[in-house]
C-alpha cells in the first residue's frame, strides 16, 4: 500500500511535531522502511497519523487511495482496519488470555453486536490458532497475557497485527524493550512474516546495525523534518553522526509555521 505525504504539518497546542514533511513510501518496491532519528523527532507522530489516530494540521496524506486529510467516515475506518500496529510496550490486555489478545485484532472486522458480544467466527479462531503456532505460542494460548515474558508478549503483538489482514504494518520501536537476543528473534519473526505475505512495513528502530540488516530504505527525522531519505547504503556514518549529534536545525517553536496554522 503506497503512502504519500505532501507538506505535512502536525502541531499539538504550541508544539510543532512535524514540519513540512514530504514522503512517498512503498511505491518503489521497497518493502521494509526504517524510520530513525533522535527522540522527539516526530516518528511516533507520523505513525499515529498514518493509523488515523492524529489529524494533519496542514498538508495532504494518502494511505493507499484514501485521502486521510479529508478525514472521517467509512474510508478512515477502512484505513484503521487494514493498518496493523505494533508497539514498544506491546499494549496487551494483561488479564485476558493470549488467544483473546490475538482476537482483539479482529474486532474492527466485526459488526457492533458481534463486537460487543465478542462473537468471533470459527475462521477467526482457527486463524488466531494458526498465527499463535507461527509465532511459537500455541501452547500458551490459554495463559493470561501478563504471565508472558517481554519477547513472548511482542510475539502476541505480531499475531494481533497479522490477524487484521493488514495492508500495512506500522511498528513503533518494536524491540526497544527487549534484550539483544530477543530483539533479533522478534525482528526475524516479524520480517519473515511480512515478507512472506508481501505486507509493507514501516518500523522505527534505534539500532543502526538492525536498520542495515533488515531495511531496504531509511527515512531519518530530525526536529520534525525529513533529514535523510534513501537506500540504507547511502546512510554514511557521517550522516548518522550528524543526525544524532549535530546541531539542532530548527527549534520546536511555532517559527516558520504556515499562515494556515497561525490564523
Ligand atoms: P519521537 O517518536 O520521534 O520520539 P514524537 O512523535 O513522539 O517523537 O514527538 C514529536 C514531538 O511532538 C515531541 O516534541 C513531543 O513532545 C510532541 N508531542 C507528541 N505527541 C504530543 C501530544 N499528544 N501532545 C503534545 N505534544 C506532543
Ligand atoms: Mg516515539
């Protein structure tokens, strides 16, 4: 699913999170795009925006053929339904079972009554079991989610995203809470699954060796702007140093805002 972003600004009260961002992702055959940059650069804001959880203040954003900037309605529900999200802190419901947590990913596909009564179909159940088997957790299906280790919880997070039959997966620092070994296991698992199914993945990462190993393309953000966008091979160590240790290029004040935002 192609993503196009034109002159995107996102502001929160008096803070600018994204300033004039232009991007065109997944139209070029790259399947795994890494999103990097210092803390506060706007990475999570971009992911939330693509999931339809944050509105653009200025600019245009298309997810597939749907114009997110036009907001609302059935189209927005479709985007949310077809976009899987994986979180740093897993975001499972601890008191529910592993199986129930996976099925939660299916809720947007149910109608209101089915959703309220948690009436999942036989196919949904069978698919949840298949996915749990694929992530190596079938024997834990009836265990409470909060009894699992971090690495196991993220496997549930992956299964919950995939049961949505997503056209796009957004992963916000999916391995930041894991030890190095689990981090690699989770990345191998996630990448294996998205590649087999041909699902585009936009993933925030902090370890550049991971970026080099797994991604086709890198987009780096700094101070709410695109600082680098290109193939992994073009991300030199000089650029990298500049990204994390260089001068701040713009302060996160309202300076330089388009007039539409200050009016
Ligand atoms: P990153 O994920 O790159 O660390 P974020 O997208 O979380 O960055 O944040 C970008 C900027 O926007 C930061 O300055 C942050 O404080 C601000 N920000 C993000 N979300 C909100 C919010 N809900 N309210 C106010 N400011 C926010
Ligand atoms: Mg973040």
